[in-house]
C-alpha cells in the first residue's frame, strides 16, 4: 500500500518532534501510540489543518485562548503594523502607546456597579499563571506595607485551579497538578466549592451557593486575621471539570470579604472576554473584585499576555520613598507592544462585531444541540455557561458511580473524535465544548454528532477490552 505524501510528511514531522520536544501537560510515554500527536500546519477560523491536509475543528479554542478563530486578519494586521514600529521595549522606566491605550480600554470595560468601577490601574504580565502571581503578591504586600505581618495566607476554593507556577499552585486544589509539589507550596485555606453538580437532592444551585458561602463565612470568622485575599474563578471552575456555580456565590463572597477586610481576587483568565455570556463573568453577580486577572482571550489567542486590574487603594499602598515598599515584580516582556497591539485589535473586534450579542445566539444554538445528550445512557450531567458546555460522563449516568479510571473513557473519546475531525481534549471523563466564537452552524452540528459518537465509541471500546 502506497503512503500518501501528506501522511508521510506528517509522520516525518512526528519523528522530528519526539526527538527534541517535551510537550506540556503530557505523559510523554503515551506518544506516539496511546496519545495521537497532531502535526498542525495552519489554522483558519475554527479549523486547524494538519500536515497531511486533514482538518480538525478546534472545539477547545486551543486551550481556551483563540476566541475569534485562527489567522484572524485584523489581529494579524495589527501585529504586523506594530512590528514595523516597535517590537519591544523595557516597561520599567519607559512607556509606549499600545500599553497605555490597552490599559485605558481595559479599565473602561471593567466590571461596574452603578456605572462605576473601583479598578483604576493595570499591571501586565506574560501569561495567566504569572498574572495570578502578581495578584497574590500584591494582596500580601499591601498588608505588609501597612505593618500587618499576620496576613500571610489565602483562601481558595476546593477544586479550583489558578496555574502552574508555585504561587498559583499553592492556591489550586487539583491533586493531579498539586500533590507532587506540595512540599514546595505555601499553606492555603480551602473553602467548599459552590459547584452546582454537588447539590443535594432538592437543593437548587442558589441554595448550594448559600451553603458554600456559609462555610466561607465560618472560615473567615476563624482565620480573617491570617488571610489577605480570597481567590476564585467566577461562574466556572474550568480545569476542575468545567464545574459551574450560581452567580449568587460571588455576591455573597464579596460581602464576606468586605466584612472581614479581605481582598477579593477574581481569576477570569479562562472565563473572561465573553466566554460565559457577559464580557466578564463577575458582571453576572453585580460585584467588582479588588484584583481582576485576565489572560488567554485577551489577545484573541495570538500572543501571550496577561493583565491584572486593581484599585487605586491597592496602588496607593505601595507609594513610598522606600523601594522595599514598591512592587518590584517584573517580567522581561511586560507590556510587550506586539501583544498589546493584538489585544487592542481583539477589543476592537468585540466592539465592531457586537460579539457578546452574537455569542448569545450561538450559545442558544449550542444549548439546543447539547440538550439531547442529557438523555444519553452514560451522561450524568449537561451544563452550560454561555459559550461553555460540559458533559459529565459516568457509568449509567449515575453521579455516584463514575467509570473505572483505568478504562480511560475520556482518552478513548478524544481519539474517536480526532478520527472524525474534531479536537475534543477531555478533562478526565468530562468532555466539553469551548469553541471559537466564529464557529458556524455546520461546525456546530459536526461537534454535536461527533460528541455523541465519541461517547458511544469510548464506552463500547472500553467494555470490549474489559
């Protein structure tokens, strides 16, 4: 049998890759057989094109970053234009127009209450984890500058995830990522998650939020003098399995933070920029954080960039004649002009294309296409927050009886979806849709049909191998 030229090129590329690259979030022993390695040549809209010419629907927006689709010409043009003007300059002691304009525009669209926002300053970083580090250090350092040495801990939510650097890992609660590094991590306090999937019989998501808030209240009453900030992901705990909660929780958490003098850090790295139905997920609770962490969709998925928005009060807490009281955190590429130009183009697309309104229409269509899967024999839950839909897989659809982890249902579904031209990277046995906002009806129908087929194939294959 003759090998097609495209397939031969792809195989050659895989061989070259595995000789030199160590891939993220991967057990490399699984390559190339257990876990298929996709050599990608290009992208266009919601599609990735392999070296062999095969198209794959990017149903996860390339790790939740690519919100407008690949090779978006307006973002590409903004980067190209900026590259001919200024590619980079140190932001310590220097300034440049893209960094200033982006900060102005981010503050102008930040979450508001009664038309006003306390967020007034922007600090840039390179990626989401780095942005979380910035927020954590700011919260701690602010109290230290005020002579309060006791507030050295953070409260975070069970099942939360905030990144892979040591500070971010310290406030994360997913054992797969945290356990091995636990001896290196600062001590955090974990509050029960308001996760609606954990509702007791007869309990509503709002009831669950109230119950979790009561547990947070008790923790703060015991530890407020030790805690400088609460950090959480509004609406959706993404890496924790796309677990979703009622917006009421953030409102109650804000009230508790105010009562006990604790900062509220909203990690909107994954859920910001229209992903949950509003520009920022915090808006759905009608409250504003003291520190807002943004990344991923900030540049439309084109370049790495993070921004931490904070209040004038926090900023003023670092103004002093002493450099030790300054916030000396830095990254070489802080406020990179190319990344800022991409972000400015992304914000212009939101404005010019009325993206939020268009997303509401797409979200409703996603709901319609996902609804029939709720009746699937092995789907325990179908949940949605805007442009995120998740499918919780379990044996017989029983929440209390998951699949045997050794069966690797999620991995089997992933491979089956790839065969059908859809990139569905599962979170354990949870499949999810988080596509670029440019996805059309034909692609949505392919996504729905492939998800059902992938679940069926995964269960049948696992049972046959048992």
